[in-house]
């Protein structure tokens, strides 16, 4: 089913020389309810048509045939205001939502593959805030595209190769303790890494030794490879444990090391195109004609670089998945890297180079020093998770002491707070992460949205008995409700209109790679529900009004639930 907005964009495109895709982003949500549910600003046409916008608006309004959209249109000054037919909301929307339940929002196959590269922590280096953001944003995009019917491949391009392994091997051979490594590999490897740097200040020969060991690793020396595999294996198990805890999925863990045996071929391709230059034994590509700095592809000691591996990986991924898009969810500080990398793909003549997209994001600063002081400017994912759950537990104990399964709710609320606290911001902006703020039950937070959902569950349970939620079998005659003047309070209308906006915000989140559109939408919906609930009693309403309101909130419950799930957040029934 097309959304109302899509219907409007389609209609307008038949009247003016613009495609629906160009029109849709121009449609505004007016600041006041009386001004329509969507408005099209005719300024954009004034230059081209050489007429004042209010004249264009009047002419267009006169040309629109009644019945061509499920709504009406009115010109007002330079705007065309569109009003969704209320019966459409009753009869189509609410029934579609409640009929499809947990599948509402899911679309059929697109027969297109989207590959998403996200999270990608580095072994033995700290799991930085950048990795946290990448994990959360990438995972939301993964879920959103999957719901929209794409084949999605989530790849964790683990940083499992590089000179740090030479250092770690040296550190482990000198000071290592196997039982500590087993117990807590992620922290312990980082500890060794820090220790190495400290000791190397006093004893610079250590660096030489580390280079020696890395060299051995590159030459596939058995001892070196054995230790490396051990470090890598233990770290992966630990990462996977945390991902599972957070509900994050990947289809592949092919990290940087996976491309080791493809690097020569890759360099050969660059050479064939005449792009490779030698400079003091190192190999680089000159990108100066394109206004970019030259990029080093092989060091003089023969070691390949991050970008060389990225080239090999992209080529491999295209061969393997034939993607229609390959998204890299990586911090904005790597913008230059991606410019160089994509330029090289283009110069190598790959037509799909244009389908590789860097999805950048800003930094997070943790307001609470506790997160950033442990051995330097570092966060550990696990510490963030534990802290969030612990704080959520305290809040829930206070707010709802009688709740049965507090652990479960605390996990949903704590993890939800971290994820939503990130996603609610436009990704490109820097974020200040403040624990008090993200866990505030009345703020722009996951708990606020989750609480609206839990509240609806409790109302439905009271009205319909224990097994109320999720049945979706209640019969509702939308036409009758309309005839009897039900659901006509302003809060009810607003709630219906907001419900009608879910799909467009979902699509927008996908198109612009910005889960924030969906997160902000859920806040609006939760807010509109709270306003409604404040003014329109459900359980004490009489007869068919009660029925209609129950159906309305069931629709809201489903959309809140499905929307949170698309962001990777659980919606507990009680909290
Ligand atoms: N491991 C890298 C880092 O921590 C991120 C990798 C992102 N993915 C990629 N294909 N370059 O900076």
C-alpha cells in the first residue's frame, strides 16, 4: 500500500515536470493541524514557471480532480495543503497495522543486495566510541533494510592484522599470563599493548623485536601465526558475546587478515592501470590530478596498508555479493581515506565504484569521566553495557518495586538507552553522552518510548485479559466508527495521522542512511499517545468508543514495538 505522502507525490508529478522522488522530500509537515497534513511549497516552481507562487498554488489546486488521492487539497497562499481523508485512516491504515501486527512495516523482496560494513573493532586496540557508534548505526541500518525487503549482508571488518600483533607477541612472550588472557582477552590484550608502549619508552630495542615478530607473522612463521590465531580467536569469542548481548548480528567476520592473499593481485591491477609509482622502495598511487594526496599502498618493508586491504575487500565483496550498494559505517575522521579509496576504485574502472558509500558520523564525548579514564582515552563496550544495565536496574527498582522480572526489563531499558541515545541524534553531529539524560523516563529517550509501549500493554491487558497483546483478531468496523463520530477528538486524529507517517520515516531513514528519522518519529508517536491518553480515557469509555480506542492504541503499540525493534531495541511489556 502506498503511503498518503507517496500518493500526493505521485499526483503532483503528473501535474508538474518533477518526479515523485524529487517531490517527496519537498513535502512539509505544516506547523499547525489546520494547515493540512502535508503541504507543498510552490516557491520551488516560481522561477521555472515565472509566476508568483500563490498563483501557481491556485492553478494546481484547480487542476486536481477530486478522488485522485485519498484526501483533499486546498491552496493557501504559496502552499498547497493536503488533508488525509479520515475514513482512509480508519478503514485502511488502522486495519492494515492491526492486521499485519509484527509484520507491519515489512516489505516484499527488492531483489537487491546491500552490504553493510560496520562495527569493525581492532583486536588489542581499544573498542573506541567510534566503534560503538558504528555498531549501533550499522545494526539499525541492517534491520531497516532487511525490513524493506533487501538482502542484507552485515560484515564485521575486524582489525585483525597489523604491526600491533608484533608488539603483542613480544609483550606476551615477555610478560604474558595465559590464564589472564583466557579470562578476559579483550582487556588483557589491551593491557599488554599499553604495557609494551610503556616499556618501549625505556627500552627502544623492543620496537625492533616487535617488527621482527610482525615480519615473521607476515611470512607465516608457525609460532607467530599460532599466537596470532590464539589472540584473534579469544577476542572474537569475546566480541561475539557482547554483540549477542546487544542483539547485534553479522553475516561475516572476514576481517583485514582475510585479504592477505589477495593483496598482490590488487596491487597488480593498480599497476596495470599505470597508477602505481615507486618511491624509495615503497609503492604509492598518485591522486594529485584529482586533488587528493598520494596514497601509500605498500611500505618499503613490503607490508600492505589499511587502504590496500580495503581495495581488495571491495573487489572481493562485489564478486561475492553483486551488491547494489556497499555502505561503510565509519567515523567522519576517515573521510579522506574513503575519498582516496573510492577514487582508486573508480580509476580501476569498476562501474560499481559509485555504489560504495561512506556513511560517516561524529564523535561521542562521555560526560562521565569514568568511561574514559581507564588506561587512557578509552572505553570498553562491556563497561558501557554494564553501567547502563546497572543504572536502569536502580531506576526500575525505585519506580516499580513490585515488578516481577526486573533483570529482563533493566537489560531492555539499559541497552535501549545506549542505542537510542546514539540514534536519536543526526549521526553527523558530535554527541555528548550523558547517562542521566539517556535514561530519563520523560526525556527524548528509549525509556520514554518503551514506557508508552508498556503502558499500552497494560491497558490492553486490563481491558481484554492476560493474552491481549499480539492477538490482533479484534474486529473493528472503521466505517461504522466514522459514522458514529468516533475517534474525532483532536488527540485521536493527531495520533492517527502520526501513525500514517511511520512508513515514510522508515523509508527516509533507509534512503538517507539516517536511523535518526525513525528514532525521532517514535518520540513523536509516544508523545502523541501520551497526549491522547491524558485527554481520552480508554478503559472507562463506553461501548463502541472504548472498542475504537482500544483498536487505536493497539495500532500504536504495534508501531512502537516494530519501530523499536528496527532500531535494535526491545520493547518490554512491563517495566
Ligand atoms: N578497524 C577500522 C578502525 O577501527 C575500521 C574499519 C572500517 N571498515 C573498513 N572497511 N575500512 O578504524
